[in-house]
């Protein structure tokens, strides 16, 4: 028997390992790239943080023309591990300090913080230096801090070696595991099966049966059993044929003994016997064909049952995976909403706090001047009056901005805590809706949209506040992004009422609205009209789940193209 040039198990193993090697390489390269980008983003954040540390001192030094102090600050920054170059320019674009690895800057002054990549593997963060005095601001210069890819690689070097080593170890282990498994389960049994089948002797079928060392009840075991049954059937047929031949020989001998006396009778009997033999042979052939067809049908049925059982198992696993992925995407959408809220509040809080710091610095300077005049005994009534007037204006400015920052932080804190918790508590629905709207105020700064809330006073609702915050956040942001994106003066109305033991919320905007086709799929998961433009298709699906499952209520949507979109939400006043 000809020897197989390339075994089936070897081909299968080669393809499996090839796919695994490619996947391992792609995943490892992706992980290394992710480590590099994360480290770069972290260094960029640290460069931006340095601005808040030294910008005030550097601004004052340049304002006072104290270039020696500015140069000392530049040298201090160069001592930091993440800084490889510092450039400081005055308001005329002249360099006060230019040290380390730097690049050529544009002639015009920097007016806002910006992160740029430069040739040679460096990148830098540039920002202006603004000095505020008596409510006026002056642009005294700008600063550029440089870092490089070598610092990034220094941070992720250990992680990269770990990822590569981990991939090599896993690959070596799986190669050994696959080789051993394929040899034991496929290669050796196939070679043994091929060897025994090639030794088949038609004259001695009893000694040609298969005897494979297979412990598992698999396809090879079934093949062995079927082959041995075929050998047994062949032996039975040969024995039957031999017995038939013996019977025929005896009958012929008896017919020969009586041939003289019963020649005609023998002729008739011989003809009749021949016909009977032909019928028997035909019946035997039909029986053999039927047996083969029945055996083939049984084998096909067994194979189909095994395949169906396997497909059912794979389908169940796939459904579980899809359900888990869907839950993870919904949770990611909720956390992404909270992340956007954090970014907006942080930007709005930064402005009043910055104004407060400037006012406090100005007041501190005026107190020092007053103390100097008092110690030098040059303090006059006019000086004291001027100080009191400026101090009064400064403290009013300071208190106003600090109170504004306090209100923003208080609203954000309550809404953010509720969005990450599912605890049930009593809330004043009107106050809570206003807190949610206030936390979303940064998203409306650049628009002229208005929100009107009509809710009874002291409407106390017992529920999970996080669900309320997420529902109103999704409805308002959905109107802002999808309904009012092409409109300058949009209107959003929220009407809340109590009907028996139910709370009824009617929300409406005057945006572009939805077509009947889009409205029918409005609450479907992953369906969005902003595909490819930032829409995930999970916002309204999360709303529907929160209303129907968390609040045990109902939600319906109504819309006409060009006339806006409205929701009606009903849920119990007291959640269980």
C-alpha cells in the first residue's frame, strides 16, 4: 500500500498552529501599542499638570522682569524625569530660556494650551502665561515643555518584555499540547488503522478484523465496530454460500442416481430447482443491498445526531456570549455618560476656582502693601480707603466664584454618586431633576437651548436615584445630539404630575423628530441614526430597561418629522 505523503493530522495541526501564531502576534503587537499610547497619554497629562504647579510663579517672574528666577524655574523643570526640553518666551517672542531637546516654534504667540508632536520623536505641551491685575489680563509670554518617545519606552520596557515572554511561553505550551494531543488522538490511531486495513486477506477474513487501542467512544471507534461487523457479515455469507453449494452437490448426486429411470422427471425438477436457485440468489442479493442501505442509513443518522448535538451546544455558548457582551456594552455606555459629565463639570469648576485664586493673590498683594505702609508710618486715610474698597470688591468676587464652584460640585457629587449606585431612597423629584439639569449645564454653554421644568413641590419618590438621573441624562443628551443639533434656539419641556400612586413624566423637545420607521426601532439595542458619528445605539435601550426593570414602569415614544420627539414615562411612587 502506498505511503501517505502528507498526513491529515499534520495538515490540520499545521493550519491550527498557523492561525494561533498569527493571532498571538497580532494580539501581542496590539497590547504593546496600547501600552505605548497609554504611557504617552499619561506623560502628556503630567505635562499639563505641571502648568498648574509653576505657571503662577513663572508668570509673576516674567511680569517683574526677573529672568534669573525664570531661568531657575526652567532648570528645575529640566530636573524632572519626564521633561527633556523647556522653552520660555516673553510677550515679544524672545526666548528667556531654551534648554534641552527642543524644536522650532511658530513666530506667533501661543494663546491656548496645545499638545503637538515634533520631529525626532519628541512631543510638547505649549500654553500661554497670563497675568491678571485689577480685573485686567496681560499676555506676558508662553511656555513649551518637551518629552520624547525614549521616556515612553523607558516606562513600558518591563511591560513589553513581560508581554513578549508571556506570548512565547503560552505559544510553546500550546504547541507541545497540540502535538501530544494530535499524536495520541489522531495520528497514531490513523496509522494503526491504515496498517491493519492494508493487511486484509480475503481468504482469511477472521484474522483481518481491526483491533485498535482506542479508549474514547469516537468516530474511529465507530469505524472499527462497523468494519468488524462487515467482516462478520462477509464470513456469514461465505458460510451460507458453502452450505448451499454442498446442498446442490448432494441434490445433483441423487439426481444422477435416478437419471435413467426418471429422466423426464429429473429434467423438470432440474428446471424447477434452477428457477428456485435464481430466485434465492436474487433474494439474497436484495437482502445484502437492503442490509447495506440500512447500515448506511443508521450511520448517517448517527452522524447527523452528533452534528446536531454539537451545533446546539455551540449555539447555546454563542447566545451566552452575546448576552454577556450586550450587558458589558450597556454598562460601558452608562460609565461613558458619567465620564462626559465629569469632564464638563471639571471644566466649569476650573473657571471660578481660577478667578478665586487670582482674586486671593491680588488681595494678598494689597495686604502686603498696606502692612509695608503701616510699618513705614506712611499709611494715609486715602491709602486705607483705597485698600478697603479694593478688598471689598476682591472678597465679593472671591465669594461669588467659590459659591458658584461649590454649587456645581454639590450637584455633580449627588448625581454622580447616584449613577454608580442602585440603592433605593426617598428623593424630592423636582429638586433632583434640577440637580441633574445643573450637572448637564456644561453641554449647553455653547447653545441657546432652554429647558422648562413643571413639577409639583415636595413630590417625594422612593426609588433608585441613579435610574432617574440616567433616564433624564439620556433623554436630554439625546435631544441635544440628535434632535436639536441643527437648531439654534431649541426648547425642552418636562412636565411631572402625580396620578393616584403613579408618577407621570411627559418629556418633549421641538427638534427634527423621527420618521415612523425609525420610531418603531427607537428602543432597539445598537440602533442609531448617528452610525459612524459617535452614536452607539444604546442610550434609548438603557432608558427602556431602567424604566421597565429598575423602576417597574412603562415608557412610550411619540414623534412626527419636523415637530420634535416626546416621551411619556409612568412608574410607581414607591418602588419595592
